[in-house]
C-alpha cells in the first residue's frame, strides 16, 4: 500500500528537497512504497484538506497545526495527520530517532 507524505519548508525548494531525498532513501531501504509531495509551510493546511496524507514532515511551524496528546498534528481531510520536525535531516543530529518515528507512523497508518 502506498503511503503519502507531504514535506514542507519555507519556500518548498532547498530544504524540502533534502528532506524528501532522505525520506525516500529511508523508506526504499525499508521497502515502504511512498509518494512524496513538497509544498510551502503555509500551504500544508490546504493540501491536507484535499488529499489523505499519512504524514507531514516540516522544517518549520505549519499553519493550522495543533498539539494533541503532546504530538503535532494537522486536521486533514478524514483524520488528524501527524507532523514531524524534519530538521534532523538537515543537521544530522537525532536522525535515528526521526527515522524511527517516521517508520512507526507509516507502519501504523
């Protein structure tokens, strides 16, 4: 089953591309089929209202996000979509932790 991921940053150019590449490598290695979309952080709310994403990975705060049970989410088309901080893919710090969170979310969805 294909998983849909939305990657967001301020301009949807450089950092979103780096994050999308890291996610693609991780999920290919773990044999999880994905389709990755990129957007600007202020577009996330609109995007999740039109498509059922399994995960949002963002390098900045997302317009419309909420904290539910100490987890970042954005209300989507049919469910709350988890949001993860993609900064570790840029800095190289805490990458294993982020990878584990990504895999856990996608395996549960």
